[in-house]
């Protein structure tokens, strides 16, 4: 198996820079819905979503490396365009820094 013990998948959703901004926002939103539908098939340890402009990043951590590998393959199968609108990479929780205690609590953020 290619996962090498990695239980997290980081997915970056992009849009075509040639399209008008409203179309780009809609295409990223549609891609996000497809990813969320896929996630319903898995038991997740945790998920973190962040966005910056027209990019959305989703870090998904699974209980087993096999689940992460299957999800990674499923995401890559969604890509139907010659342009890469889905970027996927597998990580371990340590590589993403999830082994550290949170510095700010939810209460601090509110």
C-alpha cells in the first residue's frame, strides 16, 4: 500500500484563473460539495477546512491509513479536467502538526 502509515489527506480545491470570479467561486463550491459527499462514506478522526480567496484547503484525518489511501484515490478520480483543480497529498498527523496541544482554546477564539 502506498500510504506508508499516513492517515491524513490534504485536499486543495482550485478554479480556473481564466474564468470570471463568480464562476470560479461557484466551481470551487461545487467541488467542495463533491468532496463532502465523498467524506460521508468514511469514519473521520477529524477534519479542518480553511479558505483563502478562491482556494479551499481541507485536511482530513482518518483512523486507518487504508481509509486515507482510499479517500485520496477517490478524490483523484473526481478530476475530469486536464487542468488540476484538485490537489491531493497524504500526510501523517505529525507532519501536519496535530500532535501538539492547541495554543488557543475555542473560548479564546470567541
